[in-house]
């Protein structure tokens, strides 16, 4: 996930948090990002069944790539790996930092009010759109070592959790758009160097 309309403010908040806490991914490799139109982004990801060094390296690479791209969340299929894993280092609306990763996540609770807010994506670089999300979300899954984990998110962090969960189901935030918002984003995609050949949004 990339910062939205107030991206500079969100990015500055995240970078400030990073300077005052641990930074995973220092041993990871920055990998190329997959972009809208790549089939791996539009196909549900597979469950992780093997927990070992290779999974640990994937998590490190996800963090390294996310930080290099100045994102606040990243799913495995965004670097071409169709597995149910995502990482995050994201503030909530109270500027509290949330840092971690989830393997085989399940979105088990969505509630609170629905808020339309700016949302961007590292797989749709340079673009954003107002997207409706619940302001509270709960994710259950496990860590890279198989330990159970539950993640609660509110506000901006809840948006991040929903965004990354969508990726693992083969969806991007743009798929939530309709009407003029969808048509406007489709036009903007068609004008990018990376989106000219994608069929997303055509005829919608």
C-alpha cells in the first residue's frame, strides 16, 4: 500500500516512526514490483504450507522492497510470489506505529463506519482514488515461525489491513471503484507508461 492524497504527511509519519524503532528487512533483497495487469496480481494467492528459511527470506525481502518503495504495506504477489503473506509498517490515525507481518491471514472482522479516503498502491504507481473502507478491521493468521497472531487495526491502519488482504485475494483497491471514479482512474491508468496495455476498467 502506498500513501494516499495526503501521502507526504503519511510518509513523513511512517519515516519518523521508523527512525524511532526497529527496521526489519535490513538483510532482505529489494525485488521488482509487479504492476497492474500482471496475472499474479489478479489471482488468489496460495496458502503457505512450508515454514522455514525460505519463508523468512521472503518476509525480509518484502520489508526491504516496501521500504525502498516508501510504502506502508506490501503483499507477496506484489513481488511476484503468489503466497498468502504480507508485511506492514503503518501508522494509525493517532500516529501509533504498527509493524509486523502475517502469514495465511484471514480477515475475520470488519465494522465501524465506512469511510471513503485516499488510497494508493505500489502496484499502481503515481495514482490514487477515494476508496471506501471500514474503519476497524481484525486479521488472524500466523507468523513466519507458525505462531498464531491477531492484528487489530483502526483508521488508516485498518485501511492498510484491508488493502493488503485484498491483494492476497487477487484484488486491488481499484476493483472497489465504480461509476465516474472507476472511469477516471481507468483513463489515468491508460496514460501511464506501465498501464497502456492493461485492460483493467475498459468498458466500465
